């Protein structure tokens, strides 16, 4: 129970936060704040609900204008870090949307201790043009956390964050920010750029392919970024994306001996599958090997998920054997349902071998 992320917001954390605010503004009611946060069903609140309780209660216990509240919190924030400190940007998101200048300055400061990637998005929606000017400046900031915010904050499809429909329709305003960060010295920033481009690829693959063609070969770090940015296109088997990285239509390369074991298994068990890649081509060939599982959904329809196995240059000669396992255990992000599932081996995006298995429930499973 103590390993749950929400429990990082512990009574000790709440008291530490109250003490930090009190050190800046001595009139702060530390005891009353802790009681208000930890009462009224606290134990049943999930992670983001606890964060919201902390930030909204701060607003109530700081009876002063918003600008003064922010001045207090800016001084109290530096000792805090990690995702827990996102309560400070959350305060801005809730109470600062009508105070652009004060809030933008605060988000820039708070992100250096945690991240303002969620809180900045309502500001982008309301103050689109002004906010994008700010974020282009952030892309040139000395602090890597602020530079990352410039990219992460404007992702069209940020997981668990507010969507940005305008950028889903037209990502053009985002591209100058990503271009400024494509060779950033921080891997933390470059990963964000890749994730942003991957978001864009889901709606505008041709835009990302154009960016990839321009960027490839300019910098080794950028090359790695581009490949990560194209991961959705690669998993979709997009021939244009595959060709960018040397993965072209294969001739003389075959998958042989695909064997699934067992072919009937219970939800919660692992599937083992084996196969070999027989390379009869005349010269070494760049190959990207993946496997796809067509998962049965609750509706009885199927949904395909692609998983990478290996990639590289394969020399002609003796077949290369592979032995892999795939877990059919339930996760937070994937629930399994009984029925016939198909497993396919993909070579450079093309199905080269297929097999099927029957997934069933254990007798005691609901």
C-alpha cells in the first residue's frame, strides 16, 4: 500500500509543505492547513485528487491577492521536487488563468523544480498567440527544464493532459520550437521533442516525414531523436519512414519455423514463440524485426499492438534463431479478454509469418 504513488503525498509531506509556506509567510496556519488537507476522505483520494486538494487548500489558507500568493509560493517551492511539486503549477492552473504575466513567470519558475507541462496547456488554449511567443523564448532558456517545457507543454496529445485540438489540426506553430531544440545538449529535452513529433505523426505523418528528411544527417544526437520520433510510423509499417532508416522491401529473407507454445493459455500466463530468419540475399540487408499481436477487445473486435524484437544489418548465411516470450498478464494500460489472438512476425513492416493462440480465463477469474 505504501508503494502507491499517491502515498508520496503523506501526512509528513503535507506538514513539510505547510512549514515551508509558514517560513515565508509566518501568519500561515500550518495546523489548520494540515487538518483541512488530511481530513474529509483523504485516504480515498487518488494521486491527482490529492495534488488538487493540496493546491486548492493553499489558496484558501493564503487570504491575499493572487500575485502575493504566487510570491509566497515561489519562495516556498525550491526545497520540493519530483512529480509531487507539480502542486505548485497546479495552483497556477486553477487560480491564475486571468493573470497572464504573473502566471507565466510562475510556471517558468516552478517547472525548474518539477514540471509545468499540464498547467501551461489552459494558457495555450486561452492565449494562443501570446503563449507561443513565450514558449519560443523558453526554447532558448539556460535551464533544461524550461526548454523541455517549451516542447512538452505544446504536445498535441500529452498523455493525461488536456488535448490541444488546434495543434492536432495544424502543428505548424509547434515546429519552430522543435527545430530550436533538435540538437539540444540535454537528452531530457530531446526525448520531449521526439515525443512531440510522434504525437504529430498520428495526425500528420507527412509533416513528420518532412521534418525527418531535413534533420537526418545533421547531428548524431538528432538522428537518434528522429528515429524515436518516427516510432509510431515505423510500427505502422509506413514504407516512407522505414526507407528513411534503410529498411526497404526484402527479397531473399524469410521467416521460418514459427512455433507458439502453448497455443492455449490462460490470462496471466506467458506465451513463448520461436522462429528463425533465413537470409538468402546476396548481400547484407538492414532488417527491422517486430511481432504484432491482434488482441481481442471486450467488444470482440481486435486491436493490433506491435512490439520490437531486433534491428540491424543481417549478413547472408546460416539462419538466425529467435526465442521470445510475451506476457498475457493484465496491466493498467491493457486488459486481456478471452478469444483467438493472432501473432505475426514482421520484417521491415511486412507480415512474414503468422500463428494463432486461444486465450481463456482461469476458472476463478471474473
